[in-house]
């Protein structure tokens, strides 16, 4: 069964796997599961079950300090079995997942109601099950199934991805990019500033830039030795893609600053460019070219102060006087304990552009500066085992994922006590068509999706 034939053509985000059992097996075969889970559930009912997730839109609620995003989704299952077997699989698995929810059944319809009065709906049609949090979306899928509405069957990107036979795959449409840009800009604005004017400016320019730059996003996932490898490809407008590729060229000889990143870090990002200054100025130029002129002029004017959070009062002079690798480290989730590690070209000049209140340590030609405790951790731990931070891409981020991993495992099994730190690593590269981001983590995007469904 081509599950895309059941998803409405106007679907914003679509994901599919040809065998849900193999996905579950891959998650439970990860290093994190073996380290933290006390047992592995029986996934036998899931083998051979084709699964797709279609997201039609988002509901957002904004507060002063956060943005809550609720996707409108439907999960499409084909058990490749009889209707009675399909009903059994759906009832058994969802009832396990929503253990505290009340179930009501009427013929081929199921409704689970949680303690806080949220609903999950399911409709069974032969071997096909439609499960979601929005009844109207399920009805749209039923109409598509009956041929009353166009489907995603003609989507060329999805056809190409399916032919590659990955563990799972998906894409975000151009309209989906617009939706994501809108709420991502609000979230960034809330996270970045407490000033209403600054928030309004960020919320205005980011959607404009993304909508004029990004044409499509695609994704595929496969199992690897650690867990799941997710590859995201962001297809860009040709001019933007070429500009990114020219500006963000990876250095073949990074400064090797990884030895200053202790294994106790919460996250670390390595920026490895032929010229950090050219990369930054190129990025500013690209942004200016895709937004209105007044906003572009504001971006350019204030770009020289973009590193003030790290204690740098002159971004351009700073970037002109450091070698090709820059590492930022963070020792807490909120980023309050963070530092920067660079190799200097001009020690005296660098000292003049670092704020006097910022902690600065110099070790030979290496400078470590930022929040005092974070700086000391980098300096003190240099004789300890450093964090493994790959440097074979332009941008690499390593992020501790223990909390997320434990939250996902708790949906299926009890947690064992363990002090082992678990990290996900994302590498970003550019080419003449767009940007490729490869993330290796314990459970990948499917793990995150299970959390979203659970929270709904």
C-alpha cells in the first residue's frame, strides 16, 4: 500500500516508514536503550505495519516566557491484516501508550480521553487505521482514501526518498516551511530577548527570510551503531544556496581546540571555516538580500554587536583576529554558564575587545572567555578526557540528550540507574543546492515524534 495515497495533498509535513516493527527494533537496539532500559517490550504486533504521520497545521499559544506548539496530526497505519486484527493492534498499543486515558468504542471508531480532557481519535477501515488529535483531519484522510481529494502520491521528493528504501523518510512542503517559519520566529524572539521591540523585529524578519530562501525540506533516517542517523536536506533558492556555499567553506586544517572541551559539557559547537570573518559577513549579506532594505540596514548595523552575549564588543575585529576554528561550550541547559574557545592571531588586540567583566584565560595562543565558572571548567579539565567532537564539517554540535532519552524510554520501560552521559551530534554542510544536516542520536526524529504524540 502506498500510504501517500491516503494523505491529503495539502499536508504540510509528512513522514513514513514501511515497517514500524523495524523502527521499534532500531530504537530498542540503540546504545542508550541497552544502557538505561530495564526491559524491552514485545513489538511483534508492529512488524510489517506500514506507518505514516501527516501534519496539517499547528495551534500555538504564546505566553510571556514560552511558546506552546500543538501539531494537528494523523497517524496512518496499514497492518496488512484483517480488520479485527487491526482493531486489536490499535486498541492494545494505544491503550498501552495512553495508560491513564479512558477508552470509548463505537463500531469502527475509538476515542481515548486523558485526565486533562484531551482526545485521541481512531477510525478503522479494513486493514487501515487513522489515528489523530483532530477529527476533521481524519475525515480529510478518509475523503482522500475514497478519491474525493487529491493525495501526496504525485509528490516527486517523496517518491525519490521511498525508492532509496531508508528506515523512514519524509518532507516539509513549501507551505509547511512558511508555517514552521512563522512559529519558529516567535519562539526565537521569545528566547532571544525580553524587549518587545526586539521580539517584534525578530518575528518580522525571520519568516520573511525563510520564506524567500527555503523551498523544501526532506528527511530520511537509518539505523547505525549508536542509534538513529537522521539526514535533513534544506533545499534553498539557487542564489542563496550558492552564497551559503561560497561563504561557509570548511577549513581543511582546523585549530584542534577540542582538547579544551571537557566531557562534562552540556553542549558544544565547533565552527570550522576557512575564514570566520568571511563566513559571518557572507551570512549578513545573504540575510540582507532576502529581506526589506530598512530591516537589512538594521541587521548590518547591529551585526557587529552580535557576540555581546559572550563579552565581545566588536564582532568584526574579533573574527579577523582568530584562527579558523571557534568553539562555543555550554554547561547548563539555559546557556547561562557558557564560554568561547579560540586560537588568537593578535593577543593584544583580542584583549581590547573582550569586555572587562568577562572572564578571560589565555593558554599560549589559545583564549577561553565567558562566564567565570564555564571558563574555569574548560581550563581545569584540560588534563581530563575531552569530549569527542567531530571536526569534519563546517559546523558540528554535540548536545547531551540524557533527559530526552529517559523521557522516551519511560513511555515503554522502566529506567535503570546510570551515570553515563549520552550525546547527540549534528553536522552541518553546504553545497550548491542547499544545506545538509546529519544528526546521530539515540532515537532520532521518531523518538521526538513519540514525545509529541504522548504530550498531546
